């Protein structure tokens, strides 16, 4: 009986598909954005122009945020088609969205940060949305682990349940050490320069004193 069970387990191990390796993201260069409407030539890898609208929502306290809406041309007219951000199955309760937001809090202890970038995914040109989200522990300023997510802009002419052009999740990763600022975590993970208006500590963790 034991031999039969061992044989069955061996068969399962042999036939089970190997876990897919995470994609290699290389040559990443941020897409610079200013508040308002940003015209982006050749936003898509196939050369179509796009627009990223960056707005701010002020709450009168430390819980305002920035919101980005991405539009793209269908190849025959102006950039007016919304690019949807697809549901990320690795993120609990995620349903996807037509926009992306950050959570700067005071600026010194950013909870969630995003950047758009150009680069390569496994050697192929790509337009990316990169997101870093800190866990919330006892308090927002306290050091916490970070989740990183990367989305690649894809075109699917016969897409169902999403827009023809959509950001699809390609990477979900967790930090092994804590951070106090999601902007710092995003910059370090994807080897990007810090935002020009970065307000956190310049330590590797973004935490004051270490």
C-alpha cells in the first residue's frame, strides 16, 4: 500500500506543470507626468498615441490622492478609448478599474504609489504600470512589508469583459524587509529614479534613521 501511494505521489510530481517564472523586466524608463492632460506619443508598443490624465483629489486632510486615467487611439482617431486595468487574481477583492490611484498620506509615509514606464518584458518592448502597496500595521508611519504589482499594456481585438487595450497583470511580488514609503519601495524594486517631489527619507527603507 505504501509503495502504491509513493508511486501515485511521484506520478503527480512528474505530471504537475512547473510554476511559471516571473517575467524579466528590463530597461525601465519612467513616463514623465504633469498634473492635467499628458499627451504620450507612441504610448502602446505598436506605436499608437495615448493620453494620461493625472488629477488630484483633495480631502482637506492627509487622505487625498492622485488619480490617473489612460486613453489610447484606436489607430483611426484621437486618443479617446479608455484602457482598463484588469482584475489581478493575486490581489484580494480586486475587481479591476478604469483608473489607478495612489495613497500619499503625508508624503513622508506613502502607502501606495504607482508609476507608468516603458521597458522590456522578457526582451520585448512594453508599456507598464507599476504599483507598490505597503501593508498597514499598527499605524501608517510604522515600517511595513510591501506588495509589488506590474501590469503590461496589451491589445486584444476580440476581448470579452475588458477593453481591447488593457493593462494585464504580469508580476506579483512581496518584499522581505519593511519600508516606510511606497515610492522608495517602487524605485528600489524596479530600479527607477525617485519622483521629483519625493518627500520621504533617503534611507534604503524610506524610514527615518534606517
